[in-house]
C-alpha cells in the first residue's frame, strides 16, 4: 500500500512541524506560518539539504482533479457545430470520484480544418483529450494529436460497436461507415 | 415536574465523586478511531466516544452542483450531519431536522479554517457525517471523524481538528458528557480545537456557567482535545505501522 519510506523520511500528519524558514524552503505539501514549516498532509517528510527544501510525499493519495496538461477520459454529452460538452470521468489511468465538465471547441478538434464538431464526434463517444485551460468555469479540452480523440464509439444508425478498419470506423453490425476524429489506439484504451 | 422528580432521583455525581458511568470528572470515555473504513469514499473515518458511534466520509474536491454555488477562488465545503433513524432510543425521522441542519453548519465552520480550500477553486468538498449510535457528544465526535476523513482523502490541511464536549453536572465541571449528563446536567459546552495552534474553531454553550467555571471548563476542553489529537495522530499513522514492521 504505502511506498517504502526513504532514509531520513519521517511519517507526519497535517500540522506537524518540519523546521523553520531559515533552514528550508517550503516544498510540496508544506506550508509556512510565522516562520515555521508545517506538513499539509499525511506522508513522508524528507528534507533535501542540497536544494534546501523540505517536502512531504503523500502517503494516503492526493485529490484527483483535472489540471492543465492532463490527459483525461470523458463521454461526449452534447454537441453543437462549434462545441462539444464532455463529461470527464477519468484522469490518466484513474477514475475520478465525481465528474467534471469539459468543453471541446471545433478549433481544437484536430490539426486539420474541421467544419463542425459533428464531423468528428457524436454524443456517447468516449474520448481521450488533453486539458488546455482550467481558468474558466469548465475545463477546456483539446483532441489535437495522434494519441487523442475517440477511443470507443457506437454506430449512429443501429447502435452497434464501431471498429477500426483501415483508416475508417465501420459498424460491426450494419457496416455503416462513420466519420470520427479517433485516437491511433482506437478500441484499445484501458482505464 | 415535581412528580417526575419524585419518581426518579438522578444522582449524576456519586458520593465518592464519580459520574454515572463511573468516570472521574476529567476522564474521557473510551475512544476508538479508525481511518479509511469505506472503499467508495475518497476519505473516511469511524469514531467511537464510548457508546457514541459516528461514520464520516469525504468526497472531492469535485465539480459542484448546482453550479451557481461555485466560488471562483476556492473550494466550497459542504457538510451533512445526519442521525440514522436507529441511532436514538426512539426512532428518529430520517428527514433532516432543524437541529441537524444547524449542526451541519457549525461542523462545517469548525472544519473550514483547517482546510486549504484555495487550492481547489470552483470545486466542492463534501463531508457526510452519519451518527450510527448517539450517546451525547455527537457533534464533537463528528468533527473528530470528519477531520480524520479529510486527512485520509489527502486534502491539504493546516492541522487536524479535535473536538470534545465539556460541561457541568451536579456542580462539577466534567469532560466528554454522555447523554444522561447532557440532558440532566446544568451546562454543556462543545469545543473544537486545532491542537497545534490552540485555535478554537467551535465553541457553543448550553446552560449556565459562571466565569470561573467557564474558564475551568475551557481549560479542561483544551486538555481533552490534546488527548484526542494524540489518538487521531496514532490512528492516521497506524495505517502504516503494519506495513513497516
């Protein structure tokens, strides 16, 4: 469960003193109050004498939420020509405890010109995307890049699973060919 | 009133100075703390103060719904204190009562100063406190449990929060009141404390205390919270002891 503590690493809980500001800079999960450094979370405190910082390595996991640059998994909920709304449920390899909402603008769908988001995605698709901005009310996403795009989609005509055949997505059941911006490992994503 | 008194003479402090459950005035009930008891929650804790049994769960930081509640510079902490229908002598309606709504608010405000909410803007941290069995001091046990659950969820905190009720029964200042003492005693004063800094985050009082009694009670509360804080640390660190040894 817990990783093996490094030498000199001490198990701490929030509020434990780690030193004073004259000794160290506050590193990760460390805060300073009135010149004293304290731990912010349960973990292993390790002072780094070279960089003069003390940081705490969390031992009980850290809160997961999308940050700029993260790769996320989500389901396409609602689509207009210009923008798709995506329910983000996975972050990297982990499933989030709640959902976050993201938007994908038509200009961020792919490297090439896309007329409408509907040419690239359909409601219900599971997509892999990169978070490009979290400063607004919702995360802004991008699927520009080979590794990004739909990883699982269903046929809009019959609901059958779409499979990759050459460069196209084809319905397993009705052989309908669909247009998608899909990731290079379409169908092979595992969360 | 007088008839009830005739029927049952309640002696909260015996002749040798012990309380109804045999404790000394400054003695706490046996306390049991357990961290990480629930699988689905991001953080959880189970707390027993004698016969008071509390389960606390924390979710988040996660997207807040309804969205208009979001604050652009920090996370919103939401708290639900709830008593299970089977937690009391008479079945309690599971609907949130006036008392539960108020306690949810004071518990939230007791925990808020300890959490770095500014790290997670536009999200919510949801705390659920469920009273499984109630024997006095549920709000205090709830705060102790919720603070452990927050730490278990890995949410950055300034300090843990420890909480205990003190009060006066039969003219004696006592710590950690049980249900009988709470009901028939003269005063009840729940206190929550951030033990590292000695900052009080909750202070309520029901009943009457003179100024000197209040000071004595507060001193006792602070000492008791420090004791509980020691057990909280132990409970958090115990999760690793088994792995290391």
